[in-house]
C-alpha cells in the first residue's frame, strides 16, 4: 500500500513470530525413500543374500548392529520388493513383445 506521503507498507498483518514447525513431510518422504532403497536392495540381491548380509551386520560393532536392526526385512519392504518384481516382469514383457 502506498500512503499519500509516498511511504510504502506491506498489506496485511506482519508475522510477529518465527515459525519452527516439525518437518513431518520431510520425515515421511525420507522413510518412503529408505523403504524403497531397502526393497530394491532385497530384490536385486535376493532375499537369501540380503539376509546373510544383515546377519553379518548384526554380529559386528555397535554401529553395525544398529544398521542391521534397521535393515532387517519387514512386511513393508517385502511388499515393495514384490512391486519391483512386478515392474521387472512388465518391462521384460514389453521388451519381449517389441522384439517379436
């Protein structure tokens, strides 16, 4: 808003406090990416090899044990691994049909 004397002021009530909100969207997005990466690793390596690697982490140092606990297979990761397999079958089917 421009006043008659030429001074320009902002329209609306200025915010008088800083906003520090909990970054819920960022945490949810980070968890989704972590589950997707974990699912891809399980799909790419195979469940047996992945489980052996996690078991080797569980018998290591304290940091490796924590990583092993985080990387242990769970239901959500298994579901994501099945989706990666579905995508792989879909892509291979399309490539096979294109080659024929």
